[in-house]
């Protein structure tokens, strides 16, 4: 493991450090004096991290989906840092897929679950012995972890799972003195928003979904144009990491009316009927 980290600061693991939210979090922590272990999916991404961070960050190559791979990365970390313990494990790596469930293949579904949910378990379990008492585990959830919209079933299922897994972690890790929080933003202004839109432009296999998908795409484009600034998400993650007693969850709604009031408080039948009417998911 080639390290550029400067000695002395707290050590934090950030998965998905090569891009998006993970990269932004790594940047903030390095500037704040942390020694960051930046999770990279391959050697190319690790090299890019070394170039982006001349000091303060140590790339750590592993695939969160591969249990043996993650365990090996934890061993490398233990060998490199000896008795030093991690101040936190930030599970940020994630992927997304969108579209009708009838077009969702098992492989595509498995990838989302493996990265977004099982990957969090793999990483946390492997690095748990390295986390200091009083240390933090911060898991990236989503507004989709508490409410579901059409055409987001796979992603939402993975984030509902993150919520459940994090709740179990919080209770089970309490005797170890380790705090667990989730950060749950709405639609963020990142390159992933473009990927979401590209997937929604695919022609569905059933014609009945063509018009509703178009309406959903239009709303997604409008929302992305006013998406949550990535800095707000970084602020919440850093708050969860640095608080003496962090909150169990940090919500960052894109729209309080939609994400909280309409999608959580309305009765299920009313809520679903409203969404179907807006998108045109009605019987012909």
C-alpha cells in the first residue's frame, strides 16, 4: 500500500473515494487534517487518487462486493498502521439503476444490492476490529431508503436495506462503543444524476410504460437542475463523523413537501394513487 498520508491525524476509511460524493468527502477530510484511506475500485483509480492527493490520502484498492478482497484490504491496513485505530468508516460507494421492474435483470439487480448493501456489510465487518472505541460508522442511505417511486425499485430496495442494516449495526455495535449513523439525501447534483437520466431514456419493453417514463424523466431533469449541493451532503457526513454523540440519521430532503410530507405522512393508498395519477400509471 503506497501511502501519501501525513502522520498524526485521525485515520478514516472512505469507500468510493474515486468519484462523486466519496471524492468530495475525502477532499474535505484531507483538508481538515485527517489521514484518509481512500477506497478505489482498481489500480487506475488508485493512481488517479495519488495524483489528486499529493499528501493526506492512502489509496486502498478493493471491491466492496468481494468479501475476500475486502478482508485482504483490512489486513493491509492493519499491517500498515499497526496499533493505530480508525476514527471512522464511511461507507459511501454506491451505484444506481432505474427503469421498469419488468426490464430489471437479475444481474443488474444483484449489482445494486451487492454494492449498496452487501458492500456496506463486507467493509464494516472487515474493518470493525480496527475502529477505535468512540469511532463512527457512517452509511450512505437516501431519501429512497424511506420512500419508493415507480422505476426506482432496485435502488430503493437497496437503500431500504441500508436503513435496516444500519439500525441493527447501531444496536449491536453499542457495546463496542461504536456509533452508527445514516446520511439520507434526496437527489444530489452529481454526475450520477446524468446516469439516472440516461437510463430513463431507454425504451421500455412494454409500451404502457413509455409515457410514464417520459414524465418521470422530465421531473427528474427538473429536480436535478436544482439538486442538493454536494457540499451539503459532505457537511452532514463530517458532522456524523465528528459529533461526540452523532444522530442516528441525517436527512437532507430535496423537497421537504415531497420527501417528507407527501411520501411519508400520507396514507399508502392516497400516496400511491397520487403518484400514479401524476405519472399516468393508470389502467387504460
